[in-house]
C-alpha cells in the first residue's frame, strides 16, 4: 500500500517549520503594536455561515467547500476562509458593544477543494486581521499599513499593492445594470461558468482567468466610474492616508476579489517575482454588510488574509533569510555508557533550566562518529562524560566552532562553565 497524505495536503517539518514560525512570530509582533488581539474559531462551522457570507454563486461555495453531514444530519463545512467565522463568533459572543472598532487577528488552516498545483493547496494556512465597527477610511489605511509592515518585516522589497473600490450596494446596482447591458450581446463568448454568473452574479465575471472572458472584459465599463459621491470620497481618503504613509499602490479597476461580502475598498498584495497565476500573497477589503447579513448588528468592517504557505514559498524563492532571535548555544552531550547517562542528568537539567538547547546521545555510535555528527548538525559545544569524568567529577567541553577543549569541575566551576558556553 502506498503511504501518502490526501491530495492537496502537505506535511510541514524541518526548515518549513522554521519559516512558518518566523512568519507567524513576525505577524504576532506586528499585529500587537497595532493593538489587535488574537481570536481562535473552530475549523468547521455550520454550512450556512459560509454560504450566506461568501455568496451562493461564488466558486468557493459552489465548487470548493468541504461540506459533510454529521451523525445528526447537520450540514457542516471545513472553513474555506476566516472572515465569515469571525463575524459569526463576534456576534455570538457579543463582542461588539463598546470600544469599537474591535480589532482581532487569527491564524488558522483553511480548506478548499481546488485543483492542487504549486502555491495552491486543498489545506493551506492563513493569517489575517479583522477590524469591526468603523467605516473611517483611516482604518482601511491602517489595515493596509499592517499588511505592508508585515511583509517589510519579512524582508520583502518589491511587492505590489493593488487597490480598487467596488462601492456600496447602491453604486453596484447601477453598475451591474450597465454592465449586463454591455455583456448581453457578448454572452456567447463567455465560458460556461461566466454565462451562469451573467444571470446570477455578474461581478464575479471579473474573477475569471479564461482568455475569452478576459477579452470580453477589455472594453467593459468599470465599477469605478459608477461610484456614488460617498464611496468616491471614502476611497480618495483611503488613498490620501496611504500616500501619507508612503505606501505604494496601484489602482486596478478590474480587481473584484472572490467573495460577495466585499464593499467599497478592496486590495490585494501580489509579487511580480512569482511568475505563476498564484502570485497573490494576500488580500482583503471592506465588508460593511456582512455582520447584518449574518443576523448581527449593522456594523461596517474591514480586514485581510495572507496565505502563509505562499509567503514561505516566495521567501525561499527570493532567498529571504529567517532572522533568528539571539539564540543561546546548542549543546550536545555524549555520555559513554549507562552510568555516564545517569551522571549526566544533573548537567542536562541545569543546562535546560538555563534555556540552552541540549540533547544527549541515543545512538550506538563511536565517540568519533558522535563528534563528527554534532559538528555537522550545527551544535556549538560537545560535552563528554566518560568514566574519567565521573571519577574526577568533571566535564570535558569541546568548543566545536573555536576548536578548543576544556576540562572543568562540574560541582565547583559552574561560573567557569557558564563563561565558556556563554550563559
Ligand atoms: P483569499 O482568502 O482567497 O482572499 O486568499 C488570501 C490568500 O490566501 C491568497 O492570496 C493566497 O496567498 C492564500 N490562498 C488562497 N487560496 C489558497 C490555496 N488554495 N492554497 C494556498 N494558498 C491559498
């Protein structure tokens, strides 16, 4: 039997875990200074949470959700994104009554039944922020500012922020009327999916990557020209804040994003270094009607989500290094026999309490091989405990990086030991 994980999933280990921790630690640090607090929601929800939020005629709801019935026949879905669950959670837990906006962030695995390829998985990880309770354009700018700071802290230099406004429901209605009028004679040139979208949710046609649909869209009216004065002013103010923050943006009037809950300002961060269609690292926008739609208070909101896996993929491709925090020395203790292991426990306990990364030999290898192995595995010091060391109450310390060796007394020379290994 071939042993493999389900298609579109991956095991993370080794270097990938170091990258992942670096990305998540950086995010936590950035989110904290902007005063965002963590929220954890379940990995699955009742299906209606997503179908009502993301939109019945979106690709995600129609084709990509992992939906199943539990033993009592309730329809559940593995979360395909974070925002809908958070909207549900903040309503349910009555978190929206004072001191708005409520600022939260999340880190979690998401599930979409997509065609797996490089940078596109069926289980993937996202981190994101949501700010709920104000439509002040400063909060849109702040959310983009966080996104920008986060990628800067990871070491990225050349990312592009695409931004657009898709207006409120009123401007959208006017736009859709004109857009449908434009499309009507062209419907036959659209792909089968877009022909369905034409009737049910024409805005989604902008999401289509197929060349036939793309060329029909070339001369289409843009929603941007239909923005009502309120939405236009709001968007202009967001841009003014971004300019004051020196955040480079590019207005992209074809940007609509894949969820129906978006309103007004939406954005996406892409890398021009990622040549594939999977070049978006993250995106987000305002969702002023979602809370009400889910049965909560009528409060505007905005947020973004970043793909962790794709961010790591690009970091590796660009050779961006993980900045390790000041780490203490790594120590490998070689105990020559069982008795030596017993004697070593006290030493290991002391070093681990002092927060050194320590390990002891479990393999049956010769001393020479153990020393070679430790050198190849990035240890800084080797401690050797043999019969002689037990007899003298001592430890042999080898500084692998500086090619030095010391003999110290374990009981009486702790200060000297600390000095050698840099405590
Ligand atoms: P979205 O929730 O679709 O706005 O996606 C936000 C970000 O999540 C994207 O820009 C990607 O970086 C990441 N992402 C979305 N779908 C996938 C996927 N299937 N596999 C890996 N990353 C994904």
